[in-house]
């Protein structure tokens, strides 16, 4: 029940908590759309880290004054999200200690780029904050050098690449933007001088990283214990990583079996009387390869995606899968210049402090791509996968979830949103659409979805095996190319990603599995009263919360 005395007090507490969090972490504040601290850059000293640690402890004490049982469902979730966040801050500073071994955590450029590119305030004002914020950059990197000890080589070269690649934001983009303002000449000169000093500090740090000779470098593999902790804080699943890994391994077997069946069924249609490969994986690979040739021309890529949206809306309505809010249409746009380079499609949503803003479906163009690169990309995003991509990103995937999430009016859930729930929902809807008959129940569509699904499944297997066991690069590439039917280039890219990140790659499959399990349990509980639409809407109504918390509330016995 909303509106009790305890709820009112708790809501007041959450407001104070977020205010304090932003002051503690101005970078995160800016990128969340909270701009009071845009001009601040905190130097990462031992002292500032101690301060953050104490902040988490003090907030945990304040939080402990509330009793979750007396709060509304929405506040119960917020309570647990804040608790998780505070524990995570303490764990990071005391146990993970990535400030010592991950040089890529010292990248100030992202926030500067955000201030330049997002039009939340007049340009003059944003540039003045940019200028103020640069003041601490030399001290920041001097301190970063002191903090780093035996860094992970992969993260060291990633950091150097990112800094060298991004420094143009300060060296060039800032100057270009200044020209568009009426800031007096003399002031501009000062501003540009500081940008030069700042860029030099960033490049100096990158050079220092490149020349760093570490005697005993830390392995990029996180190790079992840290992995378990990180999984607990980031994924917030009811399952352990080992359980998720086991489930992924059996899911892979299931998918291979089903894919083999479909491939045998499709073989005569595409290969006539030719002999079928005896090896099952080779058979599936051949059929997938042939189906991948069905793709649009490079110049039609954007319009093909645009044309999908109304079809998806019509299908969701026709099958009554969930209610789409007609007052919040999705704005399809060509990918803005500063995002260019990432082809395909993505959704960019207004931040939690700007819920009225537009949500965009950014569609990239392949113009200017070399023909071999475009061909390989288009084979990957063939006629079938392109439709699945639109389901995943837009309707009823990420975009639809976001509209529901914005109606659950909790800033805490927007700020501390659960990535596994968000990705899991998008994957869950792909299967839901196919199960409702999307794509005319064509076996080709189902086979290609299985391949797509295998990607999430293998991401989980890969991440866990690499970080907690000792999976080698060769084994990893073999898993991805042979068992998940990926191209060599894609597999190489995935290896790179898993060697500079951990846990995040498991979010897609974990979220998907937990949502599917919850739906089955909910169906069982409601028996003949169960309706898929009611499940979907109720589930989304809780906002971007961890599935395990939604599960507790949805399966709770009615008093
Ligand atoms: Zn082709
Ligand atoms: Zn996604």
C-alpha cells in the first residue's frame, strides 16, 4: 500500500540518499542527468576512497532504520536496491580494489563528452562547467599513477587506447564548440590553455601506461571468489553463477538438438538431394550459412529497420501480448553523428531526471563501408536476424520495457536499474513473439532465433569459464565458431571483450532464464486464470528491478 507513514518517511530518505550519492560521485551524477556537480572532478586519492567507504557505512545505518515489511512493494524493492548498492561500494573499495589493477577505470573523458554532446543546458553554461571540471585533471592523473599496482596488461592497453582515442574531445571538440559561443576572446584563450594542459596530462598518463613494465602483472581472469561477489552485486540473481552456468550448458545441448531437427527438415528445400553432412554441427552450419545469404542491400539497411516497427506494433496488438502506450510513440531516427561507427540499431532513452524526453531508435547506416565488411555484417544481420533485432531493441523489447519502467515512478529504480532484468526481458520477448506465431511459424525463422539465442547462452558459458576456470583463447574461439556458428571476426571480438570485462556477458541469459522460469511458475500458480498479457504487464509494472525481487512479490500468497 502506497502512502503509509513509513512509506512517506522512506521516500524522503531515498531523496536524501540520491543527493548524497551524487555529491560523492559527480561523474555518475552528470551521466545520469543530474547536473548540479558538473564542474567537479574528484581526485582519486586514498582519502577520497575512504570518504566513499564511510559514506556507504553511514547510509547503511540510516537505511537500517526502516523495516522493509512495513513498506509498499515498490519501496521494498528500492530498499533492497539501495542496500545492494551500499554493500557493493564497500566491497569494491575493500575487496575488489580495481583502482589498483584496472587502469581503464581512470578515464575522465566520457563525462566530458557527455557534457559536450547532450543538450540539457545552453552551450555556454556547459562549456564553463567543462572548463571548471578540467582544473583537477593533472592532479587526477598524478594520483592515478600512484594508485596503480601490477595492473592487468589487457586493461592497461585498453586504457591507453581509450585515452589516446578519446583525448580529441578536449583537444579538438571543445575548441570547435567554443567557436559557436559568445564567450569573450580572452576567456576563451584561458579555457583553451587549460584544455591543452589537460590533454597533455591525459596523453602523458597513456604514455606512462604504455611504457609500464610490470614484473608480476595480475591476470585478467577475475577468479572464482571475486566473480561470485561481483555476480551477486551486479546481476542480483536468485541463482549462483555455477547454477546459471550449468543451466546454460544444458540449454546449449537443447538448442543443438532442436537446430539439428530443423536443419534436417530444411535440407531438401535448400540442397535438394545433395548428401547431408554427417556431423550435426556441420549440418546446422551449412543451413545457417545458406539462410544468411538472404539479406537486404547495404543502402536499404536503414529503411528495412524503419519498416519493421509498424509491423511489430500491429502483431503485438493482434495477438494481445501487452498494451502499448499510443501516447509514447518511438521516434526512429538516423544515428546522430557522435554515435556513428556503431552500425545496427540501439535505443537511447531519456535519463531518470528527464522522463518527458523522447526515446529514440537510432538506426546506423552502412554508407562508406567497404563492400566485404558490409557483406559480412549483412550476413550476420540477415533478413531473419534483422527482425529479431527490432523485437529485441524496440517492440516489445527494450523500448516497451522502458515505457513501463518510466511509469513506475521511482528514481531509485531508474538510477540503480538492473541490467539482467532489462536484457533478459528483451531476449524473453524474442521467444514470446515467435511462440505467438511471428514470422508465420517458418522453421527458418526459428532456426535463426536459436542461433541468436545461442549467442547469449555461449556468452554465459564463455564468461564463467574464462574468469573462474582457465578457458584458453583457443577453446573460446572453438566454442564460439564451432558450437555457436559465429564468424571468426565476431569470435575474436568476443574474446577481446571477455578479457576486459567480467560478469556483464552473463546478464542476457541469466535474465532470460529467470523471467521464463517466473512466467512458468506464475502460470502454474494461476492455472486456468493465467493470461500471458496479464503476466507481461504485471511483471513490467515493477520497473527495472532484479527478477528475483519481482518474483517474490508476484508469487507471494495473497493474505
Ligand atoms: Zn550477400
Ligand atoms: Zn539488449
